[in-house]
C-alpha cells in the first residue's frame, strides 16, 4: 500500500485538546468486520460486547515526564530536551532529542531548573536531533531521578496545542500504569475506569497485562510513498510466560481476545507462533504493520481515532480492513468524533 492512501480530511477542531472528565464516557464507534455494520455507542457499553471467558490484554507501561527545558551554557539559549530512555540503569546517561539541534554540540553543558541545580553534558551526537547526555549529579540514583522528573513535563503529543497542566500527569496515563518507560501513552487504555474494569471482571472477562514502552516512533513522519521502505523505531516489550499461557488457553477455548491499543496488537503480532498462539517475548520490536496483514491472535481491537498518515491508522486498517476502516473514519469526521490521545474510541470486532 501507499502512504497517500492514508490521507483524509481532518478538521483541526476534531483533534481533542482536553481529556474527558469521566474516562469511560467518551464516544465509542463499534465496527463489525463480518457484517460491515457501524454503531455509535458510549465507551462504558463495551462490556456488552464481551462474555465470560473472553480476554482483554492491556499495556501497563507508565509515561514519565519526559519533556524538559534548559539553558545552554554561556549563551543562555533555551533548549528543549526530550528524554527517551536511560541507556544503562543507574548510569545517569540518557538518550535524548534536543531542539533546536543545531545549537547543541558535544561538550556543551545544559542547565535545568530555576537555580540551575541540574547540569548535563553532551557526550555524543547520534542523529540530527539525537544526543546522549550525562547528568552531573552527586547523590543516590533515586534522588537524582526524582529531581530530574520534578523538572519535567507530561510529554503531550504535538497535536495538542497547549502547555501541559498538572492534571495531565494523571489524565495522560492509564489507571493501571505501573511499568515506567513510555513517552507516549497507550491511549486506548485511557478510557477504562476502575468501575468499568471491575464490571468486566465480575462478568468474567479476563484481564492480562503486558508491557510495551511506547516511543516517539508512533509519531514519526513517514517520508516514503512505498510503505515497504519505512522502518519503525524499536520499542521495548515484555510478554512473560504466565501471560502467554493464559492467552493460549483462551485461544484454545475459542474465546475472544481483545487487544487494548495498537501497541498491544503489535506486541501480539511480534510474539505470534503457530495455531494462533503466542510465545514468550522479552526484547525489542520494530514490527511495522500495514494492510494487508493476517492477525492470528487478537480477535478484537480497542483503539482511538488516529491522525492522517499515522502508523497507528495503518495498523488499525490492517486489522479492520482498509475499506471498512476508512469508511468508519469518514463516518467519524461526519459525526464529529474526537481524534487523538484525548479523543474518542473505536472497537473493532
């Protein structure tokens, strides 16, 4: 398929700028792959589409406050630093993006905080925007990390045209987020409230957690028309044996397996084996999925409405079928569904 096939007209006022007050009361479009039917629902009605013995798989990654602003030594130039990951545990060495990149060279020092209490030195130049920073901090690592995160902001996507506020620290996060490491929220999971999860549990819908540390590759601009030539950034994922056993047992009983989010869908596709089963997987995945693609593990998908040309839209179209998903997106624009991480949801069954 071609990049241009994922273009559609999205008015700016349909890109959600604020979270819903109540997580499970966003709108939900239900798309039936077998019948082609499209329904307009409310998210908490998702419980009506799953039965005892079915399974939902969630991504329990936790977003950390990855966006910092510092000043360059001598010139005082304001520099945005986007933390990506700590290269070695407890090392204070971080892989980062800097903007404007042209002003930052190896050996430069950056100062953070009102009192310049946090200092970092540029020790490597890996890409046009990427750098490796060594933070110069005397003290225990946990104390350093807390000080670093206190300086950071919630890394809202660029399509949210406002500054983060304290409430975003919780809103741009699932309620079950426990494994720190993401800079992009697994947005499909944001819609689940504690009450809804409890109601699903009472109904007998199994809930399993895997970890995929979602990165900026989700928003990386694709610059090739031929999608086979695009390369995804790698993301760290963990699919442990006990979860594998649970998924495979559910598949053997021919019950529904719902991936909550495209990050989970990609992880399951990365770890799939014979007969619709999965195998344990702890490592990195750079799997890029676009139509046509045969999914053998997940039978349903919860996802948000994604922006034109995005890799998440391509994966959604691969799961739901290109023609049906693009028809659903046309309906979404017409009915003024909200797009993006703080927007509405789609359930594909």
